[in-house]
């Protein structure tokens, strides 16, 4: 039998407060106390957040997705991203993928220029480093293009890993 810790009055089972003094019953605080607590959700690390692909498909009209998939695919073939920019500018879906393709192209171009400048030094160490770091790194950009093409094939508007979270779409196309 529970008793009030303040006035030592008997508290019936299920009562949340003492009937005499109003002190909360520490052994029973109502239905909320009986429910098991949900386990805490693990927090994602910063690295895991960078690799996360966010789906924005619900932001686009299904007819727009169906009619502009061809242009959206071209967005992941380097300089061909200009084709949707010119011919499908009114398609929000094509412009989303054009922005993702532009980010991929810009980062791959920056990566290439960086490693090209390093290899100008003509050092055996830098050439070896380029072989084991620079070239495999360049394959990431090819893989990210493939991820973008797969997103278009699945009629999705998903961001690319690492740098796809840069919101170039809303910055460039505020009217969508």
C-alpha cells in the first residue's frame, strides 16, 4: 500500500496525487509512467549525414517527372547539363537534376585541376600518390553520376552523397 511521502496518508493504487495534501505520488505518475520509454534514437555522425541521400520527389509534379526524364538524365553527363538548362528550363524536375549534375561536374573539375597541378611538379612521390589517390577519387564522381542516373530512372529526386545537400536548386530557381 502506497503512502504519501509528505503526510503519510494512504494513497489508493492509480492515484497520481495525495488526496489530503496534493503531493505527487512518486510510485505512480499516471499512464505515462506505465508506458515503456522508447529507446533513444542514435544520433547520426557528421560523416553519416554527408553520405545520406535525401529524397525530394514529393516536391515535384508526376507529369513533370514523366515528361522531363530524358533531359534530367543528360544532367549527369558533364557539359551536357547545359541541354536541360536550355531546353527544359520550365521543368522543376529537370532543373533539380541539372543542379545536382552541375555540383557533380564542378567538384569533379576541381578535383581534376587540383591533381593536375600536383602532377606538374613531376615528382615520383606525387605521381604515385596520384595513381593511388587521385584516380580512385575521380571514380567517385563517375559513381555519383551513376547514382543520379539511377535516381532519374526510378523517377526520384534524390540528392547526391557528400555535396548534393548544397541547395543549388532553390538558390538558382526561386520561382519553382
